[in-house]
C-alpha cells in the first residue's frame, strides 16, 4: 500500500490544474483560429459583421449562463462590480477593434501586433497587481514574436497606422480583461462579456445593414459569435484562472499557426515556406515554455 504525503498530493493536484489550464487556453486558441473561415463565407459589410458577431456572442454567453444558473440568471450579473462596468466599454471596443484591424490593415500586420499580447499582459499585470513574470516566459514570447515576424516576412506593410493601432487596442483591451478576471475572481466573466457584447452591438447597430442579411449569413454570424466570443472566452478565462496570464497569452498565440492550417485544409491555399518555418518557431516557443515550466515545477 502506497502512502502519499500531503505535499505529494498538492503537487500532483497543482500539476493537473496547470495542464487543465493549458488545455483550456489551447482550446480557446483553436476557436479563435476559425474566425477567418466564417468571415470568408460572409457577404456582409464590416459594420454588419461587427454588430452581428457581438450580438450572437452575447446571446450564446447568455444561453450558457441560463443553462448553468437556471432561475438564478441575475446572480452572475450582480457579481459585476464597479471596475467591471468601467472596463466593459473597453472590452466592447476591443471586440470591435479586432475586426476593424483586419479591415483596415493586412493580416500580417495584425498577427505581428497580436504577438505582443504576452508582453502587454505582463506589463498590465505588473502595473495593476505587481505580478512578476518569469524570464523563461518572456524569452519564449520573444522567440514567438520572431517566429511570427518570419511567418509574415515581406507581407508586412508600413503605413497602415490606423489598422495597427486598432490591433493594439484589441491586444490592450484583452490584457486588461484578463487582469480583471485575476483581480476579481468572483466576477462572472461570461456575464461581463454579455454586457460588453451588447455595448459593442449598440454602437455598431446604426451603421449595420441587417436588411442585407440572408439566412446563410445569419447562421454564419451565429457560429462566428458563438465560437470566437462565446466558447473561446469561456475557455480562455477558465484557463487563465489556472496558469499565469503571460503564459496563457503565449499559448494563445497558437491561433497564429492554426489559422493558416484551416485555410490550407478548407480552401487548399498552401502556406508559404516562411509561414511554415515561422509557425514551427512559434510552436517550439510554446513547447519550450510548457515543458520548461513543468520541469521547473518538478524541481521545486
């Protein structure tokens, strides 16, 4: 009969939690990576896509809360404190900024700006909560940044300041949202995202043209909002509760290498050699972080 000490049990539980966190974030990255698929099939203008995506994302999260809470549907919304309501418009702006960035600049530019997420999360965490980030995570993030730069290569274009700024607003707003969930663990992030999504919908609605929405477009908008806002947000916030935010940001970069694979598989568009090599570098950086942290935990 094997007797496990309390220290051994706590170590194994912490290890299991960490791997659950990694799995949640990786699943969120997988969901985000499908955005380009649904958008490519849509025949709508950017404002209608924005409004529809935000509304459908909020609707899917509300249904999730309804199933999880039943008659206590108002309880999650009551958990949103003053800080949550102050940050809700920032999150709404971030939701809109991502799609606007893709509309205003190249995917290459957006990818490079997006790769700064782990560094921005680390900075916001330090300023807000004095969180310290391990050098290994920063080093792995720098490797990932170089990999994405290699992926896009000559596709990067200068002069798209408006689009680059929109992409950075998306990154900054998401970093703030992540730290909000860390600072107030009892705050319901799905409920917060419902409020933010409705705010985004309210702003975009006057510019949208829903008269042009076909049944096919409506289904695609429902899928786009439910997956890239609903499922992805729930998965990511569950993951970031179990692993450090900067590490979650790094693992979330898997989105940048999964998205081209979807395009190759569905539309038979072969990624350039630089994209394949750069994607390998990003993947190596993520594996370096995950396995390195695991060995570090074992050593402790």
